[in-house]
């Protein structure tokens, strides 16, 4: 039986990956640092959790020596746009330096361990080409992208110069019902559900014409696992290759509950973000060719999935406490 160690197991990606690995017969060990446990509640008895562990070199070495993993998936990160600038030093430490510490421990303790580093399309920032591929120049434009670029370059160095089987999975936007409420996809799906149930009257959003390459998180963790099953370590872009606007997301979400988004969505100036001059759109040709990977959930299916999940969540909350204002 293989053992896998997942940092950030309580997050969206970590929970889906844990499910996948359990289905493949793995022993799953997860590191949680202050995360909520609802994403893994249903599998809690089948996994081992290391709680509140620091991702510094000493702590990581202790965990690696204790659990002796065959594979490590480094998914822990500060990801929301509000967190990026509120504490850029913490962003750099968790998203960048922690990856270096992990790779150094693997190199020193056991170079037979295979490592997956979760990278991001944000490393491309002001991309010179669209769509982006694995050869697109890295030039991030926010602290998150800078930290992820540091982690990705470090991963490449440890692979090429220090003999570690290490891959970077360059992830484009990927969503699910387990996505945090601070992300625009959940704001829309949750807002549509709230309005449908009479719990809200409108939904305030920023730029409705902003476009993203959105996929399903469950599909993307499958690509992560496939990367570590290959004979040689390489970096891969994981994306749908399709761009959709926030407006399209709203249109499908509200239509799914029998409403017109135009009657309820308000574009608020305070919600507007800075200009988005470059479209981050991924070319996953390499992943499809070598890994045999392809997304299984379409954009429309993804939007409807999120709305249905939020309708269920709200309905269950109301049944438990009809006077609850938890979601309002």
C-alpha cells in the first residue's frame, strides 16, 4: 500500500485528492493548519491528520520520517485575492518558502519520494501569448504569483540538479461546491440560491465581462495523481482551454433556478478589481497527450453543480434552524 502525504488536505483540492487516493488504495496522511474540516468530514475516519503543523524544514522532516510517504502533494496555499496583499510576507512563506523546505527535506531524507507542487496560472501574469503553455515566460504580477513562481522554479531546480522526482502542476481556475465563499464562483452560485429561496434580494459583483478558464477541481486533482505515476517527472498545465465570462456564469446560474440574472445582479464599484489586460487561458495539450487527461465536467455542468449544492446547503440550514441568518 502506498502512502501519500497531502499538505492543505482540508481545502478544496486536498479533499478531492484524498478521496481519489483512497479510491486507489492509498494510505492518506494530511496536514491541516487552521482549516475547517467540513470538506473531509465524510472521510475523516479513513485518513490520518497532522493538525497545526508548521511547514518549516524541521516540522516537515519530522512528519516525513514518521509517516514515510511514497508521494507528497504540496497543496497548502494562501489563495484568495483578499489575502494576497493583506500579508504578502505570509503569502511568500506558505506559497513559496514552504515548498523549498519540503523539497530540501525530500532530497536529504529520501529522494525516492515523489513530489507534486501545486502551481498556478498566476505565474504567467502579463502573459506574452494566449493561450499559455509550459514554455510561456513566467512573469507574475502579484505576491501569490511571485511565490508560486518561486516554488515552481525551485521544483525544477531540485528535479534537474538534485535528483528529486518533482513536478509542478500549473493549475488554472478550478471550482467546486467546496470552494470558499470569498471566490466569485461561490458568490454567484450561493447568491443565486439565496435569491431563489427568498433570502436575498440582489447580488453585488464586480466586472461581469472578466473572463476565466474555469474547470472542476475533481478533474484537476486527477491530473495531479497521473503526473506522479509517470516514468519521468515533468511540469504540466491543467486547464480546459475555454474562456467564459462572469456574465456567462451568472446567466447559467440564475437560469438554472428559473430567474434572469439581469433582474438581480448589481455591478458595484467597490467590488471592481484592477484592470485585467491579459486573458489567462491554458493549453493542456501536453497533459492530454502524455497523461491521457481531459476534463470530464463542462462549464455549464460546473455552474449547475455549484448552484444545486448551495440550494441543498441552504435548505438543510433552514430545516435545522428556520430563523437562522447564517447565510444572509
